[in-house]
C-alpha cells in the first residue's frame, strides 16, 4: 500500500468538544470558570480603587458613575473589593480542597492498600468526622484555633476529608490485588511507588467531580463563618464577609452592600457546581446524569 | 327533609357561634393588645437572680421589675424633655420612710406594712436582712457593688422588728444610701428561698437562678432562656403606683435588621439594642416609630493603650495616637452621631468637675508625627487593635478607620476581633496593647469612674494597667471629701492628669437609644439601661 | 431483625465515642476562659479562681474527661453556664423545634425537587432539563443566612405576606400543651386552630430557606435514578406492552428509583440538622442550632458537647432508619453487610 491510497479518515471532534457542545450549560460553566480565574489572577491590578481605602464622607452611596457597585459603611468601593476578593475566596477554596484531597487520598489509599489496623483506624476516624454536624465542627475548630485564613482553610479541609478517604479507599481496595499491581510488586517497586504511580490515577475520575463541588462549598462555608464572626479579619475583602456585613443594611434600604458580593459569590459557587456536573460528563461518561 | 332543615339550622347556629366567637376574640385581642407590651432585644436574661454567677445585663432588668428595693430614685426631666431618674433624690419603695441617725453613722428604715411577695407572704425586715446578707456574702459582682457603697458585713444589717430595719455604716460614704437603690440589694422572699436552700447552697442560688421569689410590680409568668421572658402584673403591688401594662413579652431576636423591620411594621412595640445607624434613621423617618435618646451617664467609648507594653509606656507615643485618631470620621460612620463628642476642647485643664467631658485632643497628623519623632518612633512600629466581637457594630468601623489613620504614622496594625468569653478573659490578662472598649458606672460620680478605671488598685476595668500614685491620692481623697470646693478641685486635678497622660483616649459619651411605637409613653431613663415597665403606658 | 439492628447500633458505638472525645478536646481548646466570663465583669483574680474551682475546671484534663463520661452514663449532661439550665432539659425542649423545622424543610424541598427531577428525567437534554438544573443549583449556591434575610425582607417587610420573624409562634398566643413538642401536631391534638395556623405561618419562611438549599441534590439524584431506571429492560417491555405513560412512570419506574432518592433524603436531612444554625439565628428560631452557637461563643462547654453528641446519635439512628426503609422498599436489600 502506498501512502497515497490511504484515505485519511474524517477528523472526529475531540471528546471535550463533543461533551461541551452537547450541553450548553456546561459550556457556560467552563467559560465562567475561566473568567473567575482571570479575575483571581489579575483582580488587584484591575480594581479601580484601593480596596482598603476608606472615605467616610462617601459612605453607603448607591451604585453610580465612579462607584458602579456603590460604597460600603466606611466608604470603600464595593466593586474593587469584590474584584480583589476573588483571589481570597479562590485561594481559600483551592487551598482547602487541595489539602483535603491530598491528605484524604493519601489516608484512604493507605487504608485500602494495607488493610488491617490502618484500615480500621482510618475508617473509624472518617466515620467520626462524618458523624459531626459539619458546620459546627468547622465553627469549633476556627473558634478554638483563632480566626485566621489558615485556620479557616484547615477547618474546611478537615470537614471534607471523609469523602476523599472513602473514595480513595474504595478504588485502591478493589485494585489491590489486580494483575498490574502484582506485576509492579514482582518487578520490585516499593509500596509507595505502587500507590503513587499505579493506583493513584484511578482515584482521580470520581474525585474530580467532588473537588469542584467542594470548592463551591468551601466558599459558602467561609461566608457562614463570617456571619457569626469567625471569618477572615477586617479589613480583608472576602465575598462572604462582605455579604455578612451587608446583611444588616438590607432592611434600611442599602441593598447594594450585600447584593453585589452576594450575586458574585452565588455566581462563583453556581459555576463550581455546574462545572462539577460537566467534569463528570467529561471524565466518566458511565456516570453521566 | 326535616333532618336537612335541622342540619341547616344547626349549621347556621354553628356559623353564628363561630362568627361571634371570632368577633369576641378579636375584641378581646384588641384589649389584650393595649395592655400587653412586646419588646424585642438581641438577647435576654441568662438568670432570674441578679446575685447569680455570671448574671448578664438583662438579668438586672429582671431584678428591677420583679423585685423591690428599700428605696428607689426620684425623677427629673432632662432638657430634651425625656424623663430620667434623679440620682440626687431617693424615694420610698419598700421602705415608707427612713431616718439617718444624728451621728450620721446609721439609718433606720420603716417598712410598708401592706407589702406582700408574689406568693402572698407579707414582706418583713427579716427578708430584707436575708437579702442584704446574701448580697454581701455571695461573692462576685453583687458583693463588689455593695462594697462600692461601704456595705460589706452582715453585722451592719439589723432587724429591729418586723417592720423596722437598721443599717449601720462602716464609714461616712456618700455612696451608701444611693447604693441601696441600685438593682443589687433586691428583697428576696427569704422563707420561699430557704425552702430550696441546701447545706452546700445556703443562699438557694441554684433554685433562684430559674425561679423568681420577689415582690416587685411584675411576676415572671414564664421564662424560656434564649427565647423569651413573660411578665404579668402583680396586682397586689403596694410599693408604688400600680403599672398600667398587665403583660410584658420580651423576645430574643438576634438579627438587628429583623428587629428594625418588626418595629417599622408594628409587630413589636419597643426595642433597645440596634445599630446606631438604625436609630439615626428611625429618628428621622416619619413613620410610626419614635426614638428616645439619652446620653448615658458616666460612660465613655475609649481607645485604651496598655501602659505596661512598650511603646505605649511612652507618654509621647500615647499622645501621638490621641492626635492621630480620626475623630470626625469615626463619629459619622461608626456612631452615626449618637453620642456626645469628647474631644476638641480648648485645653486639657477642665473648667468643671463634670465627667465625662471633652479633652483637648483632635485630629492633627502633623502634631502626631512630631510627637512620634520626639518619642523616637519616626518609623512607626507594629501592634494589634483588639475589640469585643459583641460590640462589633460600632467597634469594627472604628477599628478600620483607626488602622488607616495610624498607618500614616507608620504604625502597622492588625485587627483582632475577640468573641465574648475570650474578651472578658483577655481584659483580665491585660496583655492587649491597644483596645477599643466602652465602660460605664452605675453611680454617677467621677471618682467612682476613676476608682475603677484609673486607680492603681488595678481593677479589671483599668484595662490600661495605669498606676499613678499622685492620682490615686486624689481619687481616694475625693471619695470621702465633704467640702464642695475641695472636692471639685480634686476632680479637676485627676481629670487633667488623665488627659495629659492619656492612657486611654476618650472618644464619645454614648447615648442610650430606645426605639418604640409612637403610641408608647412613660419611658424613663435609668442608669442600669434596662427597661422599667412600671411607668410605661400604651395608648 | 432486632438482632441486626442491635448489631448495627453496636458497630456505630466507636464513632460516637470518637465524637465525644473530639468534642471534649475541642471545647477545652477554645480560647475563652469560661470562669472569667461567668465570674462577671468586675471579678478579681481570686473571684475567678473561686468560680473556676466551682466549675471544676481546675482538675486535669483526663480527670475532667472521666468525670464527664461518668456523668453522661448517669444521664447528667452537665449544665449550661450561660442559662443555668441542665443541658439535657434544654436540648429536649429545643430539639423538637429544630426537628419540626428540618422535617418541614425536607418536605417542601422534596415536593418541589422530586417532581422536577422526574420531569427532567423524562425529557433529558431539553430546556426543561436545563432549567431544572439551573434553578436547583441556584438554590444551593447562596449562603443560607443570606437567602433567609432576603426572603424575610421581601416577603415580610416589603410584601407583608409572611408573619413577623419572631420565632415559632405569634407572641400573643401561647404554646399548646407539649405532647410531641411539634407545635403543628400538638395544636391539632389540643384542638387549637389559631395556634396551628400561626405555627404553620411562622414555619413557612425558615422552612423554605432551608429547603432551597437542599433541592439540588434531591433533584439531581431523582433525575439520575429515574434516567437509570427508564432505560432498563423492564420499562421497555412495559412500554411495548402499551401501558399508559403515567402508570409506567409512577407505578413502576419511580418505585424502583426510590432507593437512591431515599438515601439522598437521609443524607440531606442529617446535613440540614447540622447546618440549621444560621437559619435559626436569622429567624430567632429556638432550636438546638442557635443554642449551640450561643454556647460556642460563650465558651460554654456542656451545651456544645451535648449538641454534638445529640447530632451524632441522631446521625446513627437516621442511617439505621434509612436502611430499614430500604428493606421496606426493596425486599432484595438486606440489612446485613
């Protein structure tokens, strides 16, 4: 056969384009996510005002030219604060979920691989966390350790651990004695290498979806903590604490103080939730809902 | 057919009955509503016993209306038209009359013979003695409050006969008589209480925490902690004119925005704690809500600096801070003008012995920078600003503005908001360098305030850890000084010293704001800042 | 049956013990000093020491823990220092309030989300499907306290449709004599129609607020389960046999899809019980959530421990109940394993 006679098959659309094309909502979610990431990276550079600059004479001004989102109780520009807060919120969400994922997968994998007492201890620990009312546990941790961003991240990470532990454990357990693992063992790989190189990639598909959902939940969690006074410290800009502070101005008619951060927060969490669905369609078509 | 007719007739009868019941209940409801007051606050009492450990401020309110005291204060009308208590006038409550001995070292009270407790038992002098003994022996806040008026030992309290009670004085203290009209020396039904006392709990503290044993104008009908407390009028109350309101429902509504909404919609009659902004706006609105404002006596919001923590041990640094505070900005955006300004006087030398009064500091960044340079901190330093989460509505904007201002001096601050229990403990530890706090004293005397806040005895309220021997001498002398001119001079001296040394920078004297429906009258301002339902009338 | 239930309960004990230990350590790690708090604002260091002695806080941690466990075994859950009441009594009084609210919220959420999920499943990929997804996801994307305040503002303050957010009952009315603690049931038992109507009205806004938050998982799970069932063989047979669409959908498909839906309901219920703290704060609802928050900020150990323990026990019982419901729905499922 010569090269000339081999007809090139028509190019099929990539899997990604197929899934996204079929579901416009998912496409929308990906675009939105991209926008937020850009905002998080470039936020402080494009904010029109210094988010910490107060101007008491201009306190609680409604949205108008120059202050498109209005000003808050000490005269700070809300648009600038919302834009800059993207970095803080994304940072919290990313850090919390990354921590949760890393530790949870590690623990769960070990539990699934080694079995025995490791499994028992890890499973019991995970059950204990799950038996807690999660938000109260987060509250307790932040109250006990102090309300810094680090502790908020830690508390959120802890309450999300059980899921990752469970999934990792299940996936590793099933494949513990599979052929390829045996082969790896026979060729002299250490346990750590087996876990990391061979078993870990199997955990990714089911957890990817949850990662996205958890990021949305992390932002909501931080907002809830701010409402009871355990959120980030003033004068930090963070969507949740802006909503919590703005909430007291709803009845007196200064709706913009809570609405704009609230809308952006909702959009972000919304985006993460839809993204989770999209990722699931993408990665594991069997589980498409 | 006949059955159908009877059914129709009985049906009609039922409808008629229902309709008239509804109408009647509607009418009853209307009556009920003018005799019932609904008041919503952020939180309610955590105990029915003011002597109990950790009793909070609303618990003082319970003592005030459910229990009597020997005397109460009279009234005066303030220039603004609001009726206030008059701390110079003592009037009878449980005691019909009293006579101070010629040597001025004791007083004899004649008790009302018609007074009864809520369970019908007559009130006698032994109940008064039991209650006073309890107050000075039980420890904690009540004992310390009694001590402020030199009421310290049970031996001072003597039952002469069933309706005569004598108090001997340990020393001549002008605060002794007024101290017997504050909420602490409430008169308890000792027989009822003793029934629930045990060897380990001789003062029945356990039982009295959730049960009321008083003889005041109102009985506690029900109390659900964290939810509501309901009072019903004690119709046999003889210690004063019978109140008009028959029932008071005090509900906990933690959300301030909701309290405002409830007021504006007319679903509650009164509310005490709301953000200053809401009070400012409600007083301007032409709706059905009015706001009564009274400057709180002997109280100030201040910025305190811990003189034991460098660099705040340097008076020039403290003065620099005093010149750097953004007073006007804070007055507008944190307090919304609900207060009396305590800065900007012409000099630090007081012209009167009034307290609180303004000092000479004002926002002057140039002066502040010069002082920092003199102190050797031209480049500033780092520190934290701390405040109580519970008072965050005012403290937080203050903190943010102060942070910004101090940054201009090179002072980099982190803001530290501290929740409830931790705040009390932190104040006690005295390790916070810079705090925003508020303090007020019940007895309206400057030396009383200074005794707790500036005196070297270093009470917990002396949050700055300030100690100055010369000032201590002046404060101690002022407490027992009879001569008016000397007294005023002493006061002016220690006030000036406090301004010059400025361990704490006074900011404003806060006002007590109460929002209520326009059809409510009879509000009286009291130093304990709790509602007195006995004078309130709903039209 | 009873044996398997007992076995399950037994297996759950280690988790409950874990919860007790962790809560104990966590509350002791809270930075506040309850002794300072309760000794009052004017206390001297000696007075605080006295209070600390009285509260038993001077003993070593292990000793305090032992004392706590021994008390628990005797049914003494400690006393709340801020209200002065025994924790068990207060929890017993407040739990029905939270349960009533959560159950109503779950009912509202299910009534909306499940039909939505079914409809979305019958027309996958259509605009109805996308709308269903967007609406339910929107509900779960806002913090509950914000939704609550917004709803209160719109429906109470602006429109006047909802009653005042003053708690469970209009203040002029008195609560019905307690039988179950659920005002809706107790008022009917007592025959008090006015109280029933008032309680229902007061429940509306907070229940809707909470319900909005859990519609998404319910709708999503219903849709997924229905989709899975609708594509199965026996449904195809039913269609081929000419059965009416409604019969297919409800008599056959839905019943089979019920299992995962019930699981999700169980999960969602236990999640709501734990996260109702914020809604309770906004609507002045006297439930265990608001109780726990107040106690936490006052560093009041006993109520927080009591609250967490109650939640853990409820969680275990709930899981058991869900599993039991499974056996009722699907005879193939057994409790063992």
